[in-house]
């Protein structure tokens, strides 16, 4: 008589284990990145206390908080809001290094088609996908204080609305973009997490 009870308990316990695994897996992916229209927005304040500090630099980006934090010798010396890639153009996570710095960079992919006088004919285009209207040329979007961390992705000055809004790059407010740029040597480690 005890056999049927064991048979019934075994499937129930397996179902409970399976349900627990699903719940735990769901918890690990519930961290989301603020998007346009979300009621929650990132903290838009920034600070810098790194003047004159020497030592190992590191930048840590938390996409769920839309924030970049700058460390020297393991101590936080600055923090800034960012605008990371929106849902269609997500910012990659992982460990990177600053591999290029260009103070007055222009995008070779995103920008506008302009006529000979510089007047915008078609705004917000992707030069890889959109065909230029006759008589126009591509003018790449300005990305001041650009610091590339991977192919097509980098930090730069831009609009930071409190949610993910870029094509994958990490936009910083102009004053913080300049500060990060001036204090970040080539090869500086950058970690991007959710």
C-alpha cells in the first residue's frame, strides 16, 4: 500500500523542483532596462571628485540603473547618468577596454542626409540601410568625446533622458563625457552589466 503513495509523491516533488527552477531562472532575468514610457527613470545627478587622483582606472556601467561609475584604485570618484541602447539596439554586456578615443568624432552609420548647402533633407538615417536622395550626402551624427569599447559601441556626449535611448552607445551628459574622456587612458577596463 505504501508503493502507490511513493509513486504519487515522486511526480509532485519533481514538479515542485521544476517550478522552483523556473522561478529562480525568471528572477535572474527580471532586471530590466528603463525604456521610453517607463514610469521609472534613472537618477540624473552626477558628481566628480577625481581631480588629481592617480592610479588604476575602471568604469562600471549598470544598464538597469542607466548609470556609469568611475573608479580610481577601486574607490568611486565619479558617477553619471547614461542613455544606453534602446530595446531594438541593445548595448552589449561584458568586459571591455577603451580601444579608441576621438574628441570630435562623427558617426559613420547614423546621421542625416543633407543637400549641398548643409540643409537636412532626411533626418535620423542609417547610412548602411537608407539610400541617399539624389543630390544629398551623408552627415554623421556628432559624438563628442567618443571612447570606443567595441565595434560600433562607445561612450560619447549626447542627450540623456533618464532611459535607454541610443543605438547601442553609452551617452553621457556633455560635461561628464568630457570629464570621463579627459580622465580615461587608452586600455581602461570597462564593465557593462544589467
